[in-house]
């Protein structure tokens, strides 16, 4: 089996839309985490 290339360049060339989805989900998770922490920070 050929090695799977998981570098950013390979991902961006093959599926840029998937990379954007992954980044969008990561940002959403971060926002949710911040919202959960907010009451403790206030």
C-alpha cells in the first residue's frame, strides 16, 4: 500500500473544502468551550 500523505499541501491540493470544514468545526468547538468557561471567568 502507498504511504498516505497527510501534509497540509497534500490535503489542500486534494480537498480544500474538507480542510475548511475541519477548521470551521475546530473553531466552533473552541467557541463552545469558551462559552462553557465564561461563567467561571466572570
